[in-house]
C-alpha cells in the first residue's frame, strides 16, 4: 500500500471529518477512498447514460424535441 501525504486547508480536513462521521467511516483515509470510489461510480454511470442517449438518437428511437438542454444534461459533470 502506498502512502500519500497531502497538505490541505483546515476546511478540507473538517469536511473529510464530516463525511467520515455522516457515512460511518473509520478514519480520514476511508473517507478519502469513499470519495474517490463515489466519483468514479457517478461519472461512469453518467457517461454510460450519455452514450446510451446518443446511440438512441442515432437510431432515431427518441424525439429530438424531448432531449434536455445541454446545460441540464451536463449539470452532474
């Protein structure tokens, strides 16, 4: 296992503690790992949905008028 030493603002360490407590995690390392895994899970899902929407559009399975605006589609990115 690799060791990482990060210098962060006090607010970041407080926010990590808040995440740790609210998610029931053991320490800041587990909170940091949780955030990384959460990021990849949500971004992967978002990308998969975007690809599916584009494929459906190419197959003309959805009406162009029913598509969300670009800003609404990208709000979770």
